C-alpha cells in the first residue's frame, strides 16, 4: 500500500517558507511571482500604469504585505477610537464575504462546533457555518434596536456572532447592549465576532464605533471601507482580531482567497485616505444618505417607525406598487412589521426619480 504523505508537515513547510523568504525574496529561485518585462505590451498603458506608475508590483498582491496600508488602518482606528493596534491585529483583503468564510473555517479548525448569535446575521454567514457543521443558536428573539430587547448569553466560554449596525434598518446596537456583552466577554473570556461591514457610516458627526469598547484580544471586527463609501464594485475589507490568532488567520485567509488585484489595492489606499481625512470629504456619503432619506419622508414616498441613524438602508413601508420586489421582514428573522421592507436609499433615488446630486 502506498504510504500516505504527512500533509500536516507539508503545510508547515510552506508556512515556514513564507517566513524564510520575507527578507530574501529577490534571491528566491522558486518564486511564484512574475517579474514581467512585457507588461506594457500586454496590458497597454492604462492598465500597466497601475503598476509602473503607482506603488504596485507586477506580482501577486497580498494586502498583508503592504505596510503603508496597514499603517493607514492603524492610524484610522487610533484617530477614531483611540485603539493601539499592531500589524498582528489586522488582516486585510478583497471584500467582506471572504472574511466570513475564512472565520467560519477558522472556527471549525479550532474545534468549535457550536456558536451563539444575536439576530440577524447576513444569510451567507448562516450558509457557511451550516456547511461546516457548526450549530448556530440565537441568544435573543428581538433585534437590538427594538424595545424590550434582552439577551440570554451562555455562562461558559463560547463564541458570539453579531452585526453592528443592524444593517437592513440603519440602526446601531445600543451602547447598553455593547456594555452587557463586554462584561460577559470579560467574565467568560468568550470570543465575539462583529460583522461591522456597515460601520463608519453614522449620520451624526460621531466617528467611533461602539464595538471598539470590546476587548481587542477577544474580539474579531469586520470592517468594509468599500461599503462605507458605497462603491461595492471595488473590493476591500479587513478583519481586526486578537494578535494570538494572526499567523493562522493570515495563512488561512490567503490560502482561501489568494492574491488581490492591483485596482483593489489602489482603491484600498484611497479609501483609507478618505476615511482618515480631516476635511469634509469623509462626510460626503453619510450626509448624502441622510438627505435622500429625509427627501423620501418629506415627499411621503416612504414611512417608518424605525428611524435610521447610519448606512444606506432603511426599513420602511414604500409608497410604490405592491408588485415591485422587496425584501420584507421574513428575510431578517423579524416579526411585527407587516408591509415593511428593506429600502436601499440609493435605489430609492433611482426608482422615485429624486434629483439629489450635490445636496447635503
């Protein structure tokens, strides 16, 4: 019988190789990158200028290797929330869905077969966890912004999944709930995963996010600047995480996703420049979302009892023909809101014919 190879040893060899070539990449004969002298002939000037004219390389691109980008992320969270992050607290890459997949795989590899969650979660997260045979149990029936909301958190070390903000309604999780989770996290040493894909879009002037109050060494926070700037055709997100998990997470994530694109890295740099800017440019999108919402309300095109405070989604009753497709409460584990649906303020602008360009 043919001897089974030691696959764990083989994977370890590759991980050690990554470390070995960090300081001697130019002499690596087995390199998988391509020092291509024919870039301009192949791609033309417009595409090749992304490489030759910018700070990009004609090789595989891994956000984790771009120290200037990681420094921008650290600066952003230092300015906004006073957090002192290191390189080992950040893994960045193209898009937030890939981080949900990587985290789900990480949970399974760490031996977690049961996790808890605060509804709702993004449906892809459910799918990924179920595919990996990870059982998901809710700790609440209501959503965090609803009156009478309460949680039944487990008394033992565990993993809690949550979204902040509650994206479909444009509502942040109240600070009282975050404080309760923080106290429970300290008492049980539990891990908390925050899907913060729609963070940093508050309509107020507040820059910090409440989940920054959670223990950074017990918390995973997913941030998606592509959504914050409402430009999903570029892909950029990052995961803040405990430093002890960094090496495993980076290897797992990059093994799952591979490299990023030159355009995504160029966008990532621009996105961080906007988010950390001290002038009004970082207020453009939140102010615009708010102006569209109030225009719809004033013209009685939508009505709602759930007043939004962030993001570009609202949960409301639209004044449009009932046969138009709409994501109602059944999509979000919600009850008690007949006739309501998730409304994208940017799509509402198109459907209702609003002319909002340039207005604040």
